[in-house]
């Protein structure tokens, strides 16, 4: 068991509990936290087994925290604009767009922060088919990138199904479309952007390591 991971997990649970105190939208928040439970399962398992890289574990924790904030305010009403103005980060006239973009930020975070975890999963699932090498190769990186797009699409299909079984008011409160007919496509695009940034990062890091190894082997050859 990793002490660092245990402390992170305890801090995450405490954070989630705090966001559930005096809920603003009790029914909708409960529904939103169904996703939180799914995120906590691999974290709890890894606290006991300690197999996940720290980057993957921390990414899951950060994303779960962002989701917990969104769940409290059902995404559409996260007062991030007021927070930024109160903290003096921006002026009162900085935010011109009336739409609440917190949900778009979390979709971007889905691609950014879950990518290390999905990459680790791909390396474990397909390791028997992968050549032994230092660091993730292009194959696992591409598979993790595809996992993000698939997960994003499945979630949007889930939101679409909710519009069928729920009242229009309830569905809009959960989905946070805010009147945007292209909301699903834009959400998936943000997730794709985040995962593409991370994929390029891992590919560039792998290439840099390969070049460093080749240079070292070349210099050793002439010693």
C-alpha cells in the first residue's frame, strides 16, 4: 500500500463529502454522483494493490474532484466566473459569454487527466502483443486516445437516452446543454483535444528518450 495514494484518496473522499453538504440540487446531484462511484472503484482498488503509476492515480483524483464540483452545481451553474472575479484573477467584465462553460472544461479534463490511466490500462491489456521497450510506444498511446473518444461518445449516448426517459426539464438539468443543439459534438471535440495533447506529449517524450538512448549507445561504441 502506498501512503501517498492513501492520503490522496482520503483527501478526495473528504472533498466529495464537503461538496455534498447542503446540496443545491439534491436529486440531480445524486444522479451525477453515479459517475463518481465508477471513478472511485479503480482508485480504491489501487490503494490496496498499488499497481497504478502515480501520474495515472493523480489524474483520476483530479478529474474526480472536478466532477464532484460539477455534480454539486449540476455543471450548468458552477459559479466559476464569480470565483475568478472574487479572487481578483480577472475583472468583472472579462466573461462576456453568458453560457456556463464548466462542462466543456471537464470534457477537456477527461481527455487530459484520464489519459495516463487509460494508457496504463492499454499497456497492461495488450502487453503480450507489444515489444518490450522503455516507455509507452505509439500503439498503446493510440489505443488510449481511441478509448477517450469511445468513452466520450458512450457518455453522450447515455445523455441522449436520458432525454427519452426523463422530462425535458430534468434532462436539461442533468445534461447541461443550455440550449445548444451541438452540445454533444462540442463536448466530444473538447475531450478529443485534451487526449490529443496528451498523446502528442507521450509520443514526443518517447522520441526524446529514444534519441537520448541512441546517442548514449553511439558514444559508448567509440569509447
